[in-house]
C-alpha cells in the first residue's frame, strides 16, 4: 500500500519562498538600521537594540521579549536537577516526572523506542521539540519521537508544557509538549564518566565529552557521547521468572509446546480432512483418544513414550527473555553560531545517533496439525516409528538456543537557520527562517527463524537411500537439499537439520525508514503597539511540515515463510501540511484594586493538508495577577491530528490459537484429560450467551481448541478520520510574602476528544463484536467472522475512531516548593509535586464508567491510570556537599481478573462476593459482579520508591564534581498482576514500576 501525497513540487516552492522571505527581511533590517543611523539616532539606542538578537521565547509562547512567566503550566528541569536524578538518558528524566505516563522503553521490548506520554493520554498526542522546533520521529515510522535519540549529555534543560500546544507548535501537541533545550554556547571543555548497575546486573556505562569556543561574533560547540547498558534476564527476579501471573497454576499459563514436545497420533485407517486428522481420531500409542504423549530426557522412538502431564511437563520459556534490554549508543552533536552583523545571525545545528540492541526471543513453536502447519507427519516419514500418521506436534525448537532480534537504528538531523531583527514603524521585530530535516533508519535482523516451507518438506515423506543417507521424498522422487526432521524428544534435532530449516537474519527481518522535514519562517515583536496597561506583543509565522515513512519486510516475511510470524507486506507513504499561525499578547488592565495586572493571549493556526483537508485551531489564555503574590491563570485550546500509524500500518496476516491469553468469550477450555478448567461462556450475561447461540454456538459454549486456526489481520484503515480535542485549564499561583521562599501552584485541567483514534487489541475486538455487533465504530462489519458453528475464523484489529466525545480526562497538577534561608549548617529546600487524575472515560454512550485507578487493557498499549502520582523531594547543601532525597508515590490500581471462570479465580484479591456459587464446588462456574461494578477484579497496592543522591565538588581538581546515589533505596517490590493486559507484557507486573531492584550509580564530571 502506498499513500505518498504529491508534495515534492510544493515543498520546493516553499523552500524558495522561505529563502526569499529570509533575504528580504534581512535586507529590510539592514536598511532600517542604516536609515536609523543616518537620521542621527543616539549610539545608546543602537547598542540597546543590538541585544535583541539574544531575546528568547518562553516555552508556551512564540513571542520573544515578553514576560510570560507563569502564564502557562510549565515545568522546567535544569541541568543541575538532571545531575541530581542519577539518570543516563532523556527517557530516564521524563519517567521520574509525576506527569509522565508509560511510553515503551527498555522494558517494553520495543524497537529502541521510548516515548514521552504526558498523563498517559498517548505518546502520539505529546509533541517533542528540540530548541523549540520539531524533532524527527523514531523507528516505528508513526512520527512519535524516540527520546533516546537525543543524547542527555548535550541537554541544558527540559521544559514540559502541561497545556494544549497544537495552535503554536503543531498537531501532535494536543495534550502538551516536551521542549528539550540543548547546550549551544560553551567556552572550554567538560567531560564525564558514569557507571550504574542494579543489584542483579544490568550495568550501564556512559562517557561524554563536550568542548566549545564562544567569542564576540562566533561560537561553536561539539559533544560526543558513548553509552552502553547490559541486559538483565527475566530469571534474575522471581516475579518475572515464570510465565505471568506469578504464582498461577502451570496448567493455565505455562507453554504446552515443550523442548521434548507433546504428540497425538492419527488412528489407523482414519480419513484425513483437508490434510488434517479429525479430532475424534487423534490418540496416543495405546489408543486413548485425545491423550497427548511425550518423552523423558534422552528418550525417543516408539517404545519410550509416556503420557503428557500438563502440571509437570509444561514449559517455562522465561529464561529466553530479557527483563531489561541491553543497548549501545554512540552520538555526536554540534552547533555553530555566527553573527553576520549586529542584526543578523546564522546558526546551524546537527546531530548523529547510532543505537544498537540485541534481544533474545523464546524458541520457535512448532504446532503441526494446526495453524500454518495444517498437515500430519505421514507414516512413511523416516523419523515416524509408529506406522501411523502423527496428527499433532506441539514442540519448542530449543535446539536453536532461542531466537534473537538484532536491531540498529541511526538518527540524523541538521537544522540551519537565519535570524535577526529590524525596526519598522518605530517598532522592533525579531525574525527567523530555517528548516529541520531528519531521518531515522532501522535495520532489524531476526535470527534463528524457521522456514515454514522447508519445515513442511522436512516433515514429509523421507527414507534412507542406498548410500545410507536419510533424504526427503520417496524413492525416485527425492527433494534435493532437504534434510528430514526428527521432533520426537528433546535434543532430537541435529545441527544439520537446523541449518536446513533456518532463514538468514535479514530475510526474516525488516527495515524502517522515517523522514521528517519542517520548514519555518516566523517573526515577533514585544511592542506592536501600546495600550494603557503595556505593550502588545505579537508573533506570526508559516510552516511547511512533511513526513514520510517506509516499512520493508525481508523476503521470507513477505512470502509468509517465517513460522509463527505471518505475512507482512511493505508499505510507505506520508503527508504534507502548510500552516500559518498568529499569536497576540494583550495587557488589558494594570495597577487597579485587586488587579495588579490582567493579561490576555489569543492565538490561531490554520492548517491545510495536501490531501485537501483543512482545520483551524485556536487558543485563548488569561493571567490575572491579583496581588504581587497571588495570581490566577486559565486557557482554552483546540487540536486536530492525523495518525500516520493508523494510515500506514503494514498489512500483517497471521494465524492465532484462541486457547490462551486471547480467547473467544463464547468458549470453554479443557486440559489434556478433557476436564474443563475455564469457561468464558459461563461468565457471560444471559443476553450475551444468547448472542453466542445465535451465531451457532451450542449451549455451554464451544471448546477453545476448535478455534486453533484463526486468521488475524492488522492493516491500515482507509476510513480512519482525524481526531480532535478541546483542552481547558484553570490555575492558581501563590507566593505569600509573609513566608519567604514558599511557592504554591494548583492547576485544573480537562481534555475531551472527539473521534479519538484507538488501537484495539485482538481481545477487544472479540469482546466488542459480541457486545456491540453491528456498531460501525466498535465492530465494523466483517472485522470478526465466524463459521456456521459459531467458531471464530477471522479477526481484524486496526485503528478505529471512537464514538463522538467518548474519551475524556480531567485532573489536577500541584506544586509546593519551600526554600529556607541560608543557615550556618547549610541550605535546605523542599518540593512536593503531583498529578491527580479525577476522570478518565472512554465511552460517550451509557454506561459511563470512569477508569481512574485502573489498569486499562482495552486498547494498545495498556496503561496504568494512577489516581495520584506525586514526588516529595528534600535537598540540603553546604559548601561543596549536597544531598537530595526523593520519595515517589504511586497510588493503587484495580485490574480485571483474568482468572474469573477458571480454577485459579481465587488468586485475585478483589473479586467481591459471588453472585453464584457452584453447589459442587467447581470454581469455574462461580460468578461475580462485573469488573468496574464491584467485582471480578484484582488490586495492585500503592507503593512509594525512595531515591538518594549525594554530590561533592572536588576543589583540588578545580571544577570537578563527584556524585552518586541509589534509586529504590528500600528495594520496594511490585504487586503481582492478574490481568490480561499486564500479563501480556511478559513480566507479570506493571512495566511502569521498572526493575524490581535497587539501582546504584556514581558519576564524575570535570570542567577544563
């Protein structure tokens, strides 16, 4: 699929126009300067106006030179604060903020990426800027910025705007933005070395060197950084060492595809149907129907088998996974500034980042008689000793040592700009023109993947030829190069067999490419004209934003020849948008009773997409300074966003067995003896059970093993529409004069989305299409299909628009900071910050349910909706010493219990009283109130993590600084999750908790 918009010609025209504007403004500035000088302006005025080259705009406004402090809810983290956090990346900094939500990272198994996700409302709705301008998106090709692509050593400070920013900065800033300010002017050199590690490993090493020169008209800076982090395996921590949830019965969560395998034969004389053996004809060698058999270590053949026991033989594959992914990062970043004259400056910034990672993956699962392997191993296979077909094989190909995902991503950015100032009509104007162009390229190799086609050949007929070689085929019809495969027993697969089966890494891998071009021309003035209360400020500009993404699967993926991966097809495309914006700052009243100052800001942005769609967004803000120590502020803004991922999702087709974490609500589950160990059908309401029966499902449901070859498809949605939002804030700032050093702030925020873009999981589609069949927004026609018996045969899960104003959030952000006066024993300061979530609602139609305090798993990604997240920090310093203690609090969560309707239901701790108790004591049939209605839940307890940092300025080494500390001082452990959403993370607890261990670090920094 290709969605490239025709924007190349338009972009060329825009570049020419931008350059013309730059030159024109520059010449006007020169002329104005010369005119002013010729008219005999005092030298003092010229000197004063030359300094306007250094005017800056505060994050949250485009107007330079206007005092906008406190006008918007803004958090600024200085370099000194970053140094005291004990972090190794920009991602680490963001995660420690109370306003941060989950955004992938090293514990997510994502492709290098870590995203900024303000308030957990969505990473695609949080814009990331660098030096006030857009940054290139990451390797997931949806435009979301990878925070790891920005080297921490080059960062001067990080601003977080907790307000709608789409009007001033672009569509992605629907719920706020992160503006990362880099070091630009540096005179001298600075180097640092850092080492950190968890108690069980995962060592991180970072080295960085920055040098620069700053003169009267010229300055340059170059920084290089190298970092590496070792992986931590799941088996290092008990809670992550077994298939989640921790402590659940093996029969429900462990893998039945074991290194020794489990098998069923097809009864002699049974007729095959579509190449498969009927379930009624499947048996063990003793003729027992449906009884799987297996082998002990070192055993194989027709005589040494035994009955498979799900409680003792099932497989724990956690040893093939990492809890924390290892990485290596190399980066270089530089900037040059040159003052062409007193009124014009040229600046260029460039960055290069190279990041690589290796991630282990469990061995390939072979499932003969199901899914992509819908055939039997014939009786004339050399390694089939039973004289009858082998109907089912479930086996982990552990002889490979596990699979491996190797990835390397490179990010390149260059951003030149020309800026200056000029006078016109007695007013002073700033201007800037330039562009940012950036690319991200990722190559991923999938190692030790198995060819589906070669596996079919290797499990087909085979024999020993006259030379004593075991070959594929039949006498007179040999398959050249094929190596027959023996799956009966652990260790039965030889290296020669593996070499035949395995793909090259690139054939089973893929490449991602993303390009982001942003051209801009902007101007501002702090004194457009004067009102009685002060000067009116104004800013305006034009932007041309172009994005393009491309996904290229390896040849084997494209041919659907990678076992377990399904078919993946290439896709590419992008979009372009032309935008104009204006912002006005209006001082309305001043120095009146109860009105020390009243300022209003108004802004608008018009966006015209190359596809013909257009939008106008607006923002209004007010700051009312009642007295010198008390002020109120508020804002109203709108946003509009297209989703590149929803439009460009590569077409992925696979096969799924609905017998595990993903299930059809109309089914029940049995163990290898036929005993019912779980029943989703029994937990349904009578109305939904009736819907199941209307599809053809028998009363009581159907066995989930019948849904073993379900086709799944994830692709782009041509009907996907833009999402829109309205963001409102009201805030209070108070710095009482009678308590010197105390600052208080409280902000209420409210955001409502219309037609919000969701990415439902496969499970969500199954649930929605049962409960809301025929609803085009929740279950479009044809997205879930069933056969005549009601068995699910096809599931599509692509991006969807939510219904109307369905998605809503509101809450409060607060901050209290107190700085004591200097004392002989030192300086002491305290800060308490927090984010309180008051409302989170997904649906616009009844029943209205707030998801505050829940772990939501209805869309991807799952996320913790903490009611309260807060940080309390105490800092002390005296002379060369400094100490900081931080307590990070996370309120408790409630999640749906995945074990309702199973024998393990009582492992959940918030089920409520049963509404029905099976008189025979079968827990499978017990019923409880629905989740969010008083039952069927599991509660994850609140927790507090404590961190400490100690620093010392080493005088004998000049400008040296030694620091170190511990995160999670008291080794706090997470609560065990028992929901599908969290269990799917592979670790059984919220990834937002981090590694369940203390983290120790030490850093030395030296200036020269």
